[in-house]
C-alpha cells in the first residue's frame, strides 16, 4: 500500500499508473472489482460533482464497507485517476483513424474531447492535478500529436498548434459543461436559464453602456437555441484555428 504521505514527498512521480496494481484488480472482498468501483465513482462525479465523492459515500452506494475499497485503491486520488482515464475512453479514436484528411481528424478529436468535458464536467476540475498517464489518456494524447504532426508543421511549431486547438477545446467544453450543470441545478433548461440571464442583464441600468455595444449580438442569439449556439460557435472557432494552422504550414514552406 502506498500512503498519501509518501506520495506527497515526490508528487511529480505519483500516479496509480506508475505503480504495480495488476494484482489488485480483482479477487478482493465484498464481491467487488475495480471496474465496479470506477463506474460508480463516475456516476457520483457526474451527478453530484467532485466535492461529493468520498470513500464512505462510495462504499455506501456499492453496499460494502469502506475497508473493502482499500483492497483496490489506497486513496480517493487513486479512484479519481482511474475515473479520469476511463472518461477518456469515450473519445472515438477509431473514427479519427478513419478520416481521410488531417483537418477532419482534428475536428473529430476536438469534438470528442469537447463531448467528454461536457459529459463529465468534473474532468476539467482535475486536469493538471494528476499525471494522467493511463492507457486511454495516453492513446488520446498519441492521436492528438499524430494528427498535429500530419499537418506538415515543423517540430518547433507543433506544441503551439496543439495548445491553440486543444486548450481552446478545454476552455469551451469546460464552460459548456458547467453551464449545462448550473442550468440543471436551477431546474431550468439551458434555453430557459440563458434567457433569464439575458433578461436580467437587459433590465439592469448599470449595464446600459455594455448592452449598447453588445445588442446586435444578443438580439441574434436570444432567438437561437443553446444547442445550436454551442455547436455553431464551436465549429466556427475550430475552423478559424484550422485555417490558422494551414496558413502557418504554408508560411513555413515558403521560408525554407
């Protein structure tokens, strides 16, 4: 068993994926297995958020004792790492491989990543906290770097292009996922929640100057459903980024 205190001494190397856990994937007490634990953890995380996940709550939901969980995991961080990797399994990498152009592969990957962030809004809260070197996450990373390499960008430019596209997706998907969750918490649809917020903005005299500048955009968007708005804005922004990569590829060729 790896203690939390021991991991704290060397956090840069702390991950369940850097330790030998194969022998602990099954055969433990309570009729459990790691897949059941992770599946239930993701359900709690999706429905109630990161703050509500605890070893005690997880054991209660699984109808086992908390001590039973420790056959498979040492800490709650272990569970989150397993859940984070499993979330990445939802990105359809086979569809990426089947696309004929790098532009289409970028779009498929970006949309898959966005959908993951919306489906699992807690993912954005833990990204960067863990090494995230599980098999599914690494497969997604490999697919991202492979498609960026296929654009024709020089090596020195690939990390920047990757950041431009996928940090955008991270930000967009995070906002979309949190907005969807907030609307659900209020008991309203996304469309209802958005219109309530816009009406409050319009009715507040302190925002008159800002409203004057933003009025054409607000007037256009208020008559559009949120689903259409999310997709339209995302697709357009992604097209801008892809066009930027194409421009930079041509520039690098002309500089040779």
